[in-house]
C-alpha cells in the first residue's frame, strides 16, 4: 500500500461518528494514515456534540466539515486503501466506486446524535462512541498494513470490529 494509508470513514449524515473517526485516524495515525470522512446524505454541519467531545479530548476541530461522499468518487478523487462504514445505514447503501480498490470494513457504532433529551445523555453518548472508535483506530494503526494482503487486512479490520469494543 502507498504511504500514507488513505482511509475514508463513511456515515449517512457525516456529522458525528465519521467525523470522530476521521479526527482519530489523522491524529493517532502519526502521518502514516490520512483520513477523510463523508456521508451519503450529509447534514451540512458537524454535530455540536462531536465538536464538544473532540475539544474536551484536545483535538482540533477547525477544518471539520460535513461533506457528501460524491466528493470522493470520480477520476479526480484520492485513491483509498480502506473504506470504513460506522453506521448501519451507510453499510447497507450502494456506495460509489472508490479509486484504489479499497478494503472495506463495517465498524457499527451507535449514533450519539440520537440522544437529544438532555446534556448529560448527549455527553455520555459521545463519550461512548468516541471510546469505541478510539479503541478500533488504535488497533488499526498498529497493523502492518504495508505488508498485509487485501484478505489479511480485511480479516484484521473485521477482527478489530468483533474484538469486544462494542457495536451499534
């Protein structure tokens, strides 16, 4: 695989889980991984709960945006090595063709944006989604992706999902 490893994190709205994944991969990947996020039906804004959680964890949020996955398909789009869906809706949708013939994985995470009743529940939902994504991202960046076959990488990403870090 090319260095850095290009990863696209997908969710329907591209406002919460995929944004958290993008930031975690970029910051924890130490330049070895480069992440982008997108949605099939983007909300057009990053969820305030995601921004709050990322700030509380010391991550930058200035350049984050909710974008359509159409931006990442076509001849001018970057080639991806890995595409990860983090919501069940995006996993079940017919995706565009991605440049690079990427390995795909589904890491279902419950949607923290669904909890809108009170501030404490919102924070708790984002804390849980962040913790689960962080555990998976930490495991992924430890993989020797540059020497793994497509089948090995696919199996490893599935194992990371199934490793007990929680699902949707």
